[in-house]
């Protein structure tokens, strides 16, 4: 009697490619800034000048966001640059909040 020997085959399970954090943050930014821009359609601003300024703010914010996200994933130096930039932006925001409460803008 002979034995029936079968060799094992190397089957590799095919898994879905995981979404990288960089891609996830870029997609998340797309939804955030597109949704913010859509608010101008649902609730229009009173003048064209206000609308223009609103869209400039969104475009500028999106540019800074995508720039910082993509610099962050370039390496260790990129992470330090991004974290330093975020720290400085946070300090500037606190300074401006204090400044504007003590020196209100006249309309």
C-alpha cells in the first residue's frame, strides 16, 4: 500500500489594502472644507463681498491644512515643523482673542 502524499500550497489570503492615515486626513479635509463651502449655498451671505471673503478664508484654511498634513508625513523633521507651526498658530489665536476683547473693532 502506498501513501498518498500531498504537498501544501502556499495560499496567501488577499486582504483589502488599509487606508493610510495621510489619505484618511486628506479625505477628511475634503469633507470638512466642501461642507463649509456648501454652507454658503444653504445660508447665503448678505453681500458678494462677504461671500468672497468667506470663500477666501475657506481656500486659505484648506491650503494651510493640506500643506501641514502632507509636510507632517514627510519624516521626522516634517513632524517637528508641523507641531511648531501649530503651536505658533495656537499662541497667535490666544493673543488675538485677548487683543480683540480689550480693543474692540469699531463698526
